[in-house]
C-alpha cells in the first residue's frame, strides 16, 4: 500500500526531498547509522540458526538467504523512497512512527489501516526471532555451553520451551530501556562484534584444518570483506559513542562469570550440584519438558 501510494506521488513529480541536503558525512556518523540499517536486515543471520530444521541445507540455506535479502532490500528501498515523496527529512526525523505519519498525510480516514499492518508485521518478526533464536540457546546447551534445562523440549508440542521463555525474559529486560536507538546501538555493537568473531574462525579453520569436511564452502574473499566491514562498524563507533558501545561490551563480558560458574567449573561441591539438579527437575515438571532422544 505504501509503495503503491509512493509510486503515485513519484509519477506526479514529488522528488524535492531526494537531494540529501544537510546529510552528515563524518565517518563516525556513518558507522553509527549502519546499526539501524543492519538491524532492519538482520534476518539473514537468523537463518543460520535453524540449519538442523532445513531440508538439504547445502542447497536451501544459500538460496533462502539470497532470495530473502533481495526481496527485503527491494521492499525497504521502495518503502523509503515512498516516504520521501510525501515527507521531508525533518518530518521523518521528528516522527515517532514514520509509516503512521505517512498514512495520516495520504490516506485520511483510512490511516488507521497502516498501524494495524505494522502491528501484524511485528508479530511475524517476533515469531521468526523466537523460532530461530531459541534454537541458538538449544544448540548451545546441547554442546554443554549453557544450562541443561535449555536442552529440553516440551513433550506435547516438541518445542524448546525453556529456550523460548529465556528469549521472552530477555525481551522484557530490553523493554526497560526507553531509548530504542540507544538499545539498537547497545545490541548492534554486541551483535556485530560477536558475528565478526565467529566469521574470523572461518579463515582460521581453513588454514589450520584444511581437510575438514565442509558441506558448505565459500570463497575466502567473502569472510575477508565481511571482517573489514565488521571492523568499521565496531571500532569506529567505539570512538564516536564510547558509552553506548561500552554497554555493548558489558553485555558480552557479563557472560564470562556465568560461564565459569555454571559451565567451566567442573569440580562443584555436591550441595551445588544437588541444588541445580533440584531446580532443573522442578522446571521440568513445571514446563513438562524432557531431553530429546539421541538418534
């Protein structure tokens, strides 16, 4: 609907807001702006979390990433072009919800439809994130990197209920931050630093263990380019906004004491193991979850 309305106004010649006047060109501003943009396109990363759920992932994973990224890019670009056929940059920056402001200006009494569609789209996004991110917790727990309760699935629905609830708790914790853009910067820095560290393992393993079986093998040019981009979106923001990136670092570092206390510490006292076992069993009964049978 928005793209169609934007195309109509574009054909009428409403292009006066396409000039990029007063655009900030500082490297630090560009790096920070990437967080908001990359946040919108982060869906490609979630596809990697559900490889076990895919049929023929060697073929379907690259295909899914390529198709989804292309479609999302086209839709986002056309949508933003549509906004600027009606709204000025000042109005976009000052709006709490750009799509709603656009609808009020264009659709009149039918403007209420846009917030409804936006709300429906958020349900789809939440559903996708819960599906994929919960599998990340589940896979980490199966590797012994997270508490045992996260390895368990609900006996009737066969879903990783504990992992999904952890996602819900984290989401409610994020809601305590009132500034959404600050939150994006916190999480964006931590996300891209973590992904960059994971991608760094690719050329390292290719060098150290060249004979490993690799069902999906990519040209090393891609991870090298990705690492260069990661350095740009992590190092430069540390200079431009040290407080927000510092919170991102704290989010990552907060996992270290938890990991050493619950995972790395092998010779725990018996009372500690009994307590953790009792908590795990209580949570199992509460959520009706068990460990899946090994194939």
